[in-house]
C-alpha cells in the first residue's frame, strides 16, 4: 500500500482551515500513515497583495493580522517539531475558541505554553518570517488563493469542511482520504460546490 502524500494550507484566521487541519491531526493521532505537509498561507498578505502593499519586514509584518502566529508556528516547526501539532491546534483555538488576538505576543506565548512548547520561541518570531514568506510565495506561484487548499500531486483544490472532528479519528482519516483521492484522481472535476447547506 502506498503512503498517502498531500499538502494542506492553513491560516489561523480561518475557521474552515481549522476544521480541515483538525481532521488531519485527529487522523494522524489515530494512526493514519500519511506524509502530510501543512503549509502556512497568509490571508492578510494575500489581501495586501491586491493593494500592492505586501510587507514581510519586521516589525511591520508581525503587526499584521495573523502573521505573528504564522511566523511563530514556523519557529516551532524548526526548533520544537515534536510540539508543532499541539501548537498548531492551540493557535487555532486562540482565535476561534478564546476569541483572542493573534497579534498579541503574550496571547501567542500562552498558547505555546498550553501546548507544552517553550514560550521564548515567540521572541524569535522574526526568524519565522522568511520561511513563512517563502512558503506563502511558493503557494501563490502555484495559484493558491485561499485556505484550506488540499495540495495533491498535480493540483491544489480549495475545500471547505463544515464540521470539526469527533472522537473517532478513523472517521477523520476516511474523510481526508476521500478528499485527497478526489483531488488526485479526478483532474477534470473543476468545481464541486454544494448549493444547500446541511440542516
């Protein structure tokens, strides 16, 4: 059996990115044998690009909505990779459960603490800007415009999942594997959009 390989974009600002990324983490923790690369994509910087106002220099970039959290996550990925998934989930929770400001270094540090990661990594946020910029620009070059985008072997597909994972990680695994198969195996399926929401 071949290993399922795919990428998935995220920005902590987006609740749909949260849903997809939580399903992936739930499946991984339930034993999914995937090679998955979660990649940051800054919605704020994408919007700024439309106005010709992209800034990646510190401290200006770190004051933009969501950018500090994304940069810190890149520092965690590099310096404390065993804590990355926990931090990843905590930064989504910071925004969507706690309704706190992703631009606030103290709030981001508290999220790292809850995830068991060294809070001093927030002080190194500037070091995360270059990998964040590089990944974001690589995704833009691939014509990614939003999150969550599933990245298959040949194409990327924007997918919104309406629910968060439950207690059964195998359900998340099955759902994500169906999505990735659709991305990789149906290249002529361009748009697949539900017209009515489940009740």
